C-alpha cells in the first residue's frame, strides 16, 4: 500500500453533489435544483462581462478595492472589513483554514449547506451536527453543544434547504452565548430575498465574534462566475486576507459583480417576481396535499408522507423534464427542494405534482 496519504479527515469527505442539470433522453429540461435566478443577471452585469474581454491578458486586482467599495457604498458597510472570494464557499473555507485544526470542533445544524462539514474536515477539524426544531435553527441546542473546543458555529439565515429564518434577537442571543474562543458565521446566501434585511450586518458591526458571508450566485444571477464576499471584524478580515491568494477572483467576475451590486433596481425586480411565484407555487402544492414551511428564499421545501413518496415525486418530475433537489443528503428524506422558476416553470411543477399525487 502506498505511503502517500492525505491529511486526516480528507477521506471522510463525501464528494459534494450539486443539483442535477441534465436528463438523458429528455428535452426541454428546466433546472430547479440549484436555487439559481431564472431571470439571470442584471443587464448591467452582462455588459460588464463583455467589457472585461479587452483586459483578459492582465492579472485582476489583488485588493478588489473597486468591488469592495461598491459593496460598502450600497450596503453602508466599512470597505476595509470586506473580503472577496470565489463564491461564499471560499470564505467558508478560509474561515476553517484559519481557525480550525485537529481537535477543534465546528458546529452546524442537521439541515444545512454541505460545505460547512466539508471545509471543517478539510482543515482537520471535527464537525458537530446539532438538530433543528421543526426545520428551524434551535439556538438553545447550538449553545448546549458548545465546548471549549468549539471554534466556529455556522448558521444560514435564511436557511438552506428549509427556507426558514430565526429572528435578529435569536441570532444576537446566539452570538452573546458562544464561548469566548468561538466565531459565529452567518451564511447570508439568500439575504436579498428578504426585503429590508441587512443579513445581520448590524450585528457584525456591534460584535467582535460575528462574521457574515454573502454571494453573487443567487439573486444576482452570477453563479457561473463564482464570486462572493464576507464582512467581519477587522481582526478576522486581517487573518482571512493572509490565507487568501492574491489573484483569487477573476477580472470578469469582479467587474460583473460591481455592476450587479450597483443595479439594485434589478435586485428589487427579481425579489418581487420571486415572492409572487413562491407564494403561488406553495399554495398550488398545498392544494394537492403537499405542504411546505413559509419560505424566505427562492425555493420551497415540499414535504411528503414518506421518503418513498418524495423520491417518487422527484423521479416523476424528472420524467417531465423538471429537475428538483431530493433532500435526503440534507437529512430530510421525505422532502424535496424546489427552486422558484419563472411563471412557466412554476405552472409546470404544479401540474406535474398534481398528476403525481393523482396516480
């Protein structure tokens, strides 16, 4: 046997499975499995991508100053405390790389984004899974799981895949109750779908132990460019910049993201359309006997009587060219996550689920 071995924890990582994008032999496929924006990016962002072609021979900015200042201007933040990454995934990985090692623990809930566990194991740490309460983050359960080995606590608010949220007061209570050596990481991938919500930026500003991550992959429609950002206390951002590669984000992504964040009219348009069709689809599915929790995101978690029924519905929708996400890997085997598409996609989903339930 070879003596060349990876670091402990690496082989405990199950390969990440993204949402399915193709079905052999099925035409007119609609992908509703990865929470992408069906309206696409801002026209301004699309123009920025085209403009970036003329400078592709040059290295991108290493300090990302134009984008950081644009984000700061739009959201009322301190540009010096913003870090840019290859999606918010990279910020999550930086946090684990910088603060987690063998013997350290990282807490996440039992229904959450898989990269929390993956990045923890990659850093040699130990993931600690805490149960949610009826698919909602349970602050008391998280605090009870904390030990002197806890280094990071990850929660998404709103949460993926449940779509549920906890209040600002509950998040503040969690931050204040953590052991002194631990950081609270607030994953804000879906923040923009909640009108008037700052993603707890105010909490970051008032605490030394809270970090927020955000992404351009969801409402901004730039998933293909892989760009996100983080906001935190100066002592944390300083550490993360020391492990960040100098040219980690491409010029194209930086230019597109800057244009996108400045076009808040497009964000409002996407949020409004999403809210209307989210409500319509949730009601249409409920009428067929498929309930879901009130969602604050661009997807709903449709619940079924059993894992067999949920998987059967996924297969049935796939045969109709509708790709949704079976959530067994999120510890929700009797549920299906359905991205809110455009009007045509939502109507196709409702009709297909109704046909499935009637068979």
